[in-house]
């Protein structure tokens, strides 16, 4: 049966999976952005592409490295949700 507790549990699981999926990309963008802005402030180069291109390359590399793990995590979450459907309806 779908109670308030079950809904909160499913929402918590979904937010946890979303945070785990976003963490590698966001932390990479944060780290690269910090290094680039530190470099820009030291050298006083204010070029917009200097900030964008390294971030895009780093995020692409992180997605290539962690994509398989992200897919497995999403598949595990989806299977867990589908397995709960009979107990939620019954």
C-alpha cells in the first residue's frame, strides 16, 4: 500500500541516486573552474573560451570514465522501483 512513509522512502532513494549521478560532473566542473579562474586572476587573462573549453573537455572525460557506473546505478534503481510495484499496489 502506498503510504506517506513509502512515498518519502522512494523520493529519498531518487534524490540519493540523482546526487550520486550529478556528483562526478559537478565536482569536476567545480575543480576545473576553480583552477581556471585562479589561473585567470594570476595572469589577468579574461578570455571566455579559456574557461569553457577545459571544463567541457574535463566533463566529457569524466562522463566517459564514469558513464558505465552511472548506467549501472540507474538500472539498479529502476529495477528496485519495479520490484516494489506489486507491494505498492497490494
